[in-house]
C-alpha cells in the first residue's frame, strides 16, 4: 500500500467558530474517495453533535464515508484491529477522526497497521514507521491531548495492560479542526481532566531537555491561557471565551511537545492508564506536582520562571524558594478543578509499582525528562502520589 500514500504534505490546523463546516471541502481537496470516520458511540449518538456535523459537511461536499464507532477510552489494540477490518471491508482510502485523544489515537493506530504491519506493539518507540499512513484528518472535540496535531499515537495493550507510544512525523494529521463551539457541552469532570492534560503538556516541554526558544514561547502562552481559562471553563462550560482560550492553549501545548517532547509525568501516567484504564488527564494531574517537585533540582531557574508565569509573587525570594512556588501553583490548579490527590482514587496498588516504574523508564516520553532517575526513584514517586491525603 506504500505507493498509494508515499507523499509528504504540511499539516493545516483550522481553529475557530464554524471551522467544522470546512471538513467536506478539505476531504475533496485531499481526494478522499471514501474515508473511514473513526469515533465513539457517545459522540455518534448526539443529535447535531460533532459527528453529525462532520457527516453533514461530508454529505454537502458529496463525499461518501463509512463509520467505525468502536473507540474506547484509552484505545485498545482490539479497537484498531476492528477499525482496520471495517476500512478494508468497505474499500476505504482515508481516515477522519472525530473526538478527543482516544479517537485520534485510534485513527492513527488504524492507519499505522494498515501500512506498517499488523503488530503495532513492534512499532512502539520514536520514528519506527517506514511507510506513510493513509490520508488522515482530525476533528477535535476536547481541549486536551492535542493528538489532532501531534506525532504521538498512544495505544493500550489490553492483554499486558501496557500503554505504549508510537511517535512519528508520519502520524501527524494532514488537517485538524478545532471548533470551540463543539466543546460547550463537555461535562465538568472531562473539562478538568482534558484541561489538566493541556496544562501538563505545556509545563513538561518547558523543562524538557529538548526545549528551545520557540517551544518556550508556545509553552509560556499556553500556561498563561490555562491559568486564565480552565477554572472558568470548568465552572461554566458555555463560557465561549474560556473554551476558546483552552483550545488555543491545547494547540500551543501540542505544538510545543511535538518538538520539545514531554517527561516523567506522561511516562508514568501511561502506566497508570494502561494498568487501571484510568482517564489520562487525571493520571497526569495527580502526578504533576509530585514529579515536578522531584525535577526541580535539575533546573531550578526554569521552575522559578514557571512560578512567575503562573502568577506567583516571587519578589525577594531565592531561586529555589521561587521554584517551590511553582509546585504550589500546580497543586492549586489541580485542587480548583477537583482532581483527586491520591492514585488510590483510580485503584492503584503498590504491588504494581515496580513493573510500572520499569515500563515508565522505557516510555518514549521518559528520555527528555530534566532529571534522570532510576527505577527505585520512579517507584518512590508512585508511592508518594499513592500516599497523598485527599483534601478535607
């Protein structure tokens, strides 16, 4: 199938009210003859929801399609295998994902095994793909993972309970659509989880060993936008300005970590998500203050800067004192949007920590963490997050 898709095209990211109406025209421009629309049953069932609006735009443009709506949270290998079969059975030639990170990762996974071999576990890692995916577009419905514009594909092996990452420029969708009007009815708990994922995805690249001045600027603006808008979006989902700012933050964070990469928060969160099928953003948020406190000694000046970016008053403080304030600000954000403090809340078990620590250090996100830890260090971080008392 390589000869059908072996081309490189820059990605285009549409953002703003009403951009969902462009889907059909863009599908025609990309010469999509019969795309597979990848989504979940909840979004598909919503009257005039994101899926319905996507299909309406395709209908208007005269683009036929087939739907696969079997996406699960933390998409599993079985999901991408089912989607591949629907693609082949219906002679599809392209993929359109509709949803949050789960839909986008599932769509990428389907594309990967269509062109790079059926065993995706062999492709875990960075730039392991030899062949391009089928043409891919992504319609985003949450301000969270930024998977609609990044090179990361995160899949869960349901047999081993291991969540792994396939990172490749070939995974980047050709076109993404971020329409904040699609997000007004996202529930508060999902707004918190996805919003905290955005927060983490702006913080980790800022202290990453692969950061640069361009990604720094993206991170700074994303963090400021989250500070300005996540609490408001959580409190009132129909606050269009807050929703719009969160989309901006999510896109900027995605662009940043696409180039600067992430760190131990994500590497460890993937283990929690795979082992306990827990929401990714919640896992990231619970780990964030603990892991970044551990990281401070590697780059205290960066954390002191983070404190200022997050609105803390650092006047008259030493670098280390200011750096500690960044952890305070992270914890406050988690508390304000009602994130649990302890991983007990997702069913974590200490007897699993050694294996999860070992796998976290193999995760593609671990290599750019500012502080290089051992398996014993990671076990202690899991344990510390486990032992955290909940708020009164």
